[in-house]
């Protein structure tokens, strides 16, 4: 059995589907009741309490670990989840980390994630780490304003990064869970091209067939919005990257193609599949 945390999110949902379609027994873990694919077991658990994950891990051979926003807070103890997995007899953990661990190692949230990676490597379990950059699905934050006002509000309108489709993250994670050749691998995941927020808004407008105006937020405005859902340290680290990406963060990684044998999906591909959210 494979346990997927964050199973109702942009990565966890397609990962759960892919594992179920591969014939695996899957336990989907989320904080709230959720619909899951046929044959998938669902368990509600709050990852801030590591012991609460134990019922889901009973009999599990592998775990996909995705931290909720509150587990990035300075007083969080995500390493307890690794210890809990080991105590329950889990043999493999695939961790969703962050590109910033390598490109911005001094950021407070990146230091904590690096420490979690180190804990996993020293756990005695098999492991793999996926480090995505910016998610294409972050554009869903604009869905309501596009539907109601035809407007996108975002900071740093002309600073781009190669955002990655969460479906590609899920596909790479599935490969790491199912194929022992990926054990001990660290995979940096990006999309195939650098794209700015302004260009993303234009791509959505093209598929909608109606104009979308772009309103540029200040950094302070963007941080205020972000800290409603994530800790301030994570918001600052993220804004540092998207505001002034360095050469490593602008690089198109070959790792999606190395693992999946195809080029990564573009932002336009993601929009095509998700355009209903913006109508």
C-alpha cells in the first residue's frame, strides 16, 4: 500500500489517480472529507500531529510526503512525520521539497526543508526527493478575479520563471514511488519555458477568448495576501524568488524528461486542462 498525503491538492490528486490506475493499493490522506478514485481508501488526518498519521501508515510500504502550509512555520516539527513513518515500518518515502533548497539555501523555510531532507536521508528508509520550482496551478489564485472582473492581480509582472505543471510533479513522484531505479534521486522539476505573470494572464485570456487585464501588486500587497494561507517566512522566501530569480531558478531542468521520457507540459497545456476554473 502507498500512502499519499495532501491527496486532494494539485499534486496529490493526480498522484493518487496515477497510483490507483497502476493497480496499487492507495490510502489518500487529507484534513477534510474528500472524494477519491474508486478503490482508494481515504483517511482524515492533521499532519501537525505526527501520531495522527499512524492509522494511515499501518501496513504501508511507501509514503508520499507533502507538507501543509503550517508545517513550514518556525515551530513546526515535520521531522516527526519521518520518524512516524519509520516506526510504522514504511520502507520508502518520496518527499515533495522545493527548488529553493538548492537555489536559496539561506532562506528560513529552505533551511528547514533542507533539514527535513537530511532527516529523511538518515532515516534508514529508501527515499527520493522532488524539488519543483513555481507551480502553474498558482494561477488558480486568480480564478475568482478573472471570472468576476476580468483581472489578474500579481506582483513582479515581468519577472518570469519556468513554472511546472503539478501533473508532471505527480507523474515524477509516481515514478519514484513505483520504480526502485529512482531511489536516492533528487529531481529538480520545472516547465519547458520561462513565463512571466503577465504572459500567464495573456495565455489564460487567449484560451478564454476574452481580455484579461493585469494589475501589478506591490511586494507588500502580495505578502499580505500570501500570509493568509502560509507562514510569513515562506511568503518572503517565495517573493524573493519570483521577484528576482537567479540563474539557477531560470534554468530549464532536464529532470522531468529524464524521468518521464517526454518534455514537460507548458503553462498553456495546464491552462487548456483547467480553463473551466476561469470561466
